[in-house]
């Protein structure tokens, strides 16, 4: 019996109608998608091709099958994405006949509306294209794959997170969500960010991927790759500014726990080349994937919360 089958097996409670924890999380996610479809006029799903947005899309497909997903997808493209992830994104969109809108950071740079950062990182530059796409598309609900276990600022957020007319987040405006009752009321110009995976952990996500046999970009599994070391992270070399100085490129056996801008998303040393091995590795880890592999979250103690107040996820 594989590790995955052991970790995902439902507990025997003696109740034939009891749900396993993965069934309960899935049921909650499906309920949230259907609730948004009933409350809002123009929802959209943020889709990056990362594991959390892939699971989120999987839940949306389940929520409305056999009908098509009634929402489009929105990807904020930094221009520094992993090629494997972009290939996966386009393949999934074609496979399910989905509508995809791409908001390009590069377009905003070319028009002079954004400037490159000295460190070459574009993740913090995503906020302006994101808010522009939300305004242009008149989206009143925007699904995101954020989870509360990722980062302390995200732990403060509700499933339905109200954003003001500038896309900003104020933790003091968070609404109670007792008994899975979600309040989507908002004023003109405001919108709601919706997080169906709020109560999931990284391990839950991987166990669900194993159970549902969900395909992922291959960078999530151990492979040989050129990387260089910076501030304790293995980063991918590229035109954005690495390696520099005494930094040198080497080939290592690594995998990625999260997907983002290549300039700030670190790989981890790993031999986990199967989903069973990944689950075992994650179960033993004491660092969240963002804490271990996202350099943009280390810019300051409150880096994520500051960006969320400005409109970032």
C-alpha cells in the first residue's frame, strides 16, 4: 500500500455517513463556488497554473458538472513565469473549453505605467494589472487559492474578503462567517475576494491531488535543474538579475513547493519524484511553502499584509 493511500484513507468513525476530512473540505469548496454563483453577477477565477489554483479549478468543475464552469479565468502574467507552468495553463484551458484573460505586467511596463524593480522581482508589480483587470472586467467576486496556513496575514482573512473601491483590504472590515453563512454584500466599486481553500493545509492539498489523480506541472516533482543560491534559497537564473557577484550556477536535484515569479520563487533540495514521496516530505516539513521558498515575503516582517492592503492577494 502506498503512502498516499495511507494518509488519505478516511477514519473509521463508526458512522456510515461520516465524511473523511478531504470529503468535508471538498464539500465546503463546492458549496462556496455555488454560493458565489448565486450571489454575484460577474465572478472570475484567478488561475496561475500553481497547485492551489489547479485544485480550485478542479472544485469548480465538480461544482457545476455536467454544465461548464460559468466563470472565466484570470491570470496575472509577470512575464517571468516558469515555461512548464504556462504550457500547463494553456493545455488545461483548451482541454476544458475555458475562457482565459491574461493581464500582463510586461504590457504595463512597456506603457510606462510600471517600472522594473532594482531586484528584478515582478511579484510586487502584479497588483496594478490585477486591479485594472478587475475594473475592466467589472468582476464583483474574484476567486483566489490562498490558504490560512500559508502566511500570518492570510490567516486573518475570511472566506469572503471585502475589498474597497481601490482593491484594498482592511482587516477591521472582516465579517463573521458563522455556520458557513457568507455575506457577499458590497457597495458599487467594491468587490469580494473569495478563498475556497481557506481551511486547507498544504498537506490536505497534496492528499487531495493524490486522491483525485490531478495532473500538475512537472516542476512540482524532483528534477535536475540549474539554480543559484541567494539568501538561503535556490533561485532560477535569468535576465532579472541572477546570478550576480560571487553567485554561481549549479545543477541540483530540486522541486518547487509553490509557483510564482521565477525571480523570487525558490526551489528545495528534494528526491520526491512521485506524489507519494511528496506527501511524505510535506508531512515531515515544519515550514510552509511560502516561508521556505518565497523571497518576496521576506522583504519585511509584514510584507504580505502591506501588499494585501494595496490590493494584492
